[in-house]
């Protein structure tokens, strides 16, 4: 899916809206990764030895530095990823907020005292050491921070490998971290190709854990490489999330909210609600409400404050999305720029496909959704779970009992009722089935970057102490 090239040791960064080269960035080699691990290990030792309050204070300074450069970071995101400027501002703000949230956990990362006979038993949460974070191109800033902020707060060093197409915001964040006073070498960014820098990071014995966000296919390879070293991994992978609309729902509200549930970031979102399941008695009425909502979505220049949807990330991604939508397919279509530069695809809702069609079960990663009818709760649950993924989903109903029953039955990690909210930094995020392993964000995020050490202190005298166990 990448439009960047590494044959000359550089990555070209393209503006997806204009196809212009906006930057060239040196590509990290395996040797660069090895040298970075050495620097990171040295910095981590000093970082972990800091008083917790001092670590927290530096992270808050980092957050303040991000806050002071929100517009700059947002502009970078618009240029390298094609995000709308409103979304880009939110993403930069999310990095700031997550750093602040993680800083609050530094002094609260506590172990336990466990009652045992013969002495005192305590657990200690110790940092892992050097953590590798491999971030995707669809949300370069916030997802990079999902792993980086809690890992740093827990006392680790971080090596961040951004996607080839979107390294600019990551590099700028590393500069802001240094300016805020974080030790040199503690947070390093290593732009490079996945098979080179990414593999070197995963396979390096000095990297204690890897956090990967990307496709399920690549996630399996990351997991296999990590397993060879018994290295823990957190994987946030694909999704094919349902948007279930029951007959008793507020149809106007559900229809109005549906477009951006799968068009946000041009559909390049693992949480996108790309399978719209509608109960048969209200199927026609819902489509009548949905059509004008889809057709009115403004697609265009992502730097324009009024734009709701920008381009896809690359020519390869555009070709992939096109392969799922025949020109004569039945459905609802919005408008997108035509005939000029940029990787544009219109908002599209397909109505003439079956539940087993390729577009209905595979992750398109573009502004394309399908509408499928269902009969009752059991049928809705069956259809919703009829994919290999289980990341997120929504259900619309006025019946609280139904909301609880269906939420309990669905095999997905993040569900919303009468809403499409999936990600909040205060709450855990992750998927079932082929959508990943582990959880990110929320109150337990820091603990995921620690090892638990158990210490037993005997209160017995040496003359009466029993055999060691």
C-alpha cells in the first residue's frame, strides 16, 4: 500500500491530495536499529532511576510542547496523510491528552502486598526496558502515542517506527520530546521500510516488547517473529465492524450518524462501521434517510475547514478500494474530485450484495460500506459475527434490555450503543479474533509495559527458617 521508495536509502513522502513530494527522509537500516537500541538501553537505565514525580513532570512538559505546536503538527498530518484539518487538530490534541493521562499514572503504578505466612510478600512492577512501537499510516500521531506514552510513563525507552508514507509527525514529536527535556536516546524515531527497519526492531534481542498496529497479515508475521524470542507483542489489527440498526431505534439519528461512522479518515479506519445491518421492517425507510446524508458529504481539499473527507493515502490503496466496487454496483454514491491529481474515491454504500460477498466480509479500508437486512436479534448477532474480525461495532435501539443482550453476545472488543465512539484514551481498546492481541489505552495501559516481580521477606530467624521453596 505504500507509495514511498527506499532504493536510494530515502523515503519519499507524498501529499495524497496533490501527489506532490513534500519531503524525503533517510530510511533506517538494520544497523541503524541496532545502534538505536544501544542508545535507548543506556537512556532507559537513567530514566527508570528518576523519581516518579520527575518522570511525570517531564512527560507533562512533553504534553505542553505538543500543545504549543498543535497547528504545526496538524498541518504536517494534512500534508503527509491527507487528513482533514479538523481531524488532524484532534489527533495532535489526542497526543497531548494521552501524554498528560500517562503522566498521571507514573506515581500510581503500584504493586500489591499479598498476605502469606512467615513474612511479607510484595509485588513490584518494573519497566521492560526498550519497547518497539510500529505505527500505521492511517492515524500516524495518535496511534504512535498509544504505545509511546504509557511505555515511557512506565519507565521504558521507546523506538518508534512510523509507516513509510507518514514519518513526518513522528519525527517532529521526537524533536519536541527532546526540547521538553526528555533524555537523548529515550524516544527515537526510525523511519524505514517494514522488511528492513521493522523486522530488525521485532527481531532484535535488546527490544523487550513490540507494539504493532496494521494489517492482520503483517500482524501474524510480527507475532511469529516475536514468538521466536518469547517476546511479548500487542497487536491492533484489522476490522469489519457492524452498525446494527433495530426497528425501534431513532432512525433519523442513526441515519445521520452513519456516514462518518465509515467515512471518517476516508474509511481508512480499523473501527469503520462498514457493515450496516438494518432490521427488515425499517430497511427501506432507513435507506431513504441515509441517501441524502451520504450524498451531502463534502469531499475535497483536506486543508479546507469545511471538508469532511479527504483522499486515500496512496495510488495502491485507491486501486485496492476500486477492486471491491464494480462500476455498475447498486447503491448510494456521493461525490469526489475527478480528473485531477490525488487519490480520490467517493463515499459509497452498496445495497445489492449478499452477506458472503467479498466486499461484505473483507476489510476494504476505504469509504465503502454495505447494507444488509436482518430479521431479529439472533439474526443480527449471526451477521455481525460472520467475519474473522472482532474489533468494534455499534447498535441502535431504544430497548435497554436488547442493548445489554446484544452487547453481551457480540464477539467484539469495543461496542457503542446509540453512538459510534470506539476510542477514548481513558478506556481499554483492542479486539477479539483476528483483530489483535492485548489491549491499549485506559487505566491499565502502563502495566502492559512492565514485568511483575514478586519479593518475599521472611520474618523467621535463621535458626528456624524452613527449606526454600
